[in-house]
C-alpha cells in the first residue's frame, strides 16, 4: 500500500464493471498495452470518449497489482458480484491509503464496537483528523474532500454496507470466505475488521 495520501479517488470511483473486464483480460495473458488497446477498439468500458479509458485502465491495473494475488484476480473476474465487489474494495484499500484508513479506522471500528450508526459526522470527523495530521490533505479544497466523501459512501453502498447513500444504518456484512482466506494468507490481518471479521 502507498504511504502517501492522494486525491485520485475524486476521478477513480468504485469501477467494478471496469476492473472485472481488466481482470478477465489479464487472465487471457494480455499485456497492459494490449488490454488498453482492446478496451478502446471494442469500447468495452462503454465510455463516450476514449480520453478517459487510459486513466481508468491504469487505475484498474494498479488496484489489481496491489492485490498481489493471482487467485483474487481470478475471483475478481469470475466470482459472483457480491464476492468480486468485496475483492475490489480490498484492492482499493491496498492501493489507496485514504480508503484503507477509512475502512479500518471508521468502519472496522464500528463493527468492532457494534455501533451500526453511520452519518455524515463520521466522515467529517475522519477527514478532520486527516487534515490535522497530513499537510497534503490540509491543502485540499472542500470540493475535493466532499467528492472523496461521496466516493467512499458509494463504495459502502456498492458492497452492501449501506442500503443507499442517504442511509444512516450500517449493515453487518459477512466477508466472502475466499477473500478472508487470501487476506489471512497475505498476513494482512489489519484489513479484516473492515469486512466485519474478527476471527
């Protein structure tokens, strides 16, 4: 995982559909360049313009690399959506320090204490803490921080932690056994509470 905070989440989003496509092309043995070319030629991402394709494909490559697991890449491409979505969230955590910190310190802690209330205040307190401890984040505009808050909230909705972006009730999710096994095999145990796993 990168040690630096960056604001790339403002444009990257959850990208579940896109990362599944990239994972399946990686499994076909294609290089990164071949994958990017194929996505453009066949408009696999279904973007209105090609301009964004390279950036989004690069993000998918970085998340997949961060997983450091061939079996998780296979599952990302082939597992049922709810399993693959958890793996994508884990990939985001591994690739982006803000996602890691948010999922482990805010969401993981809520699961640990059985506090299932999640409000805007939780996000505000989290970012206030980051701004106090990190000079880079302290310089970010309100609009950048608000956008990242939106992306984090949407990630929670995508993975079933929240029923909607307006919901203030955390659902007690169950970690996919395949993901749990891989996290333990990687000795990445600090990630487990983010998936409501304490065993």
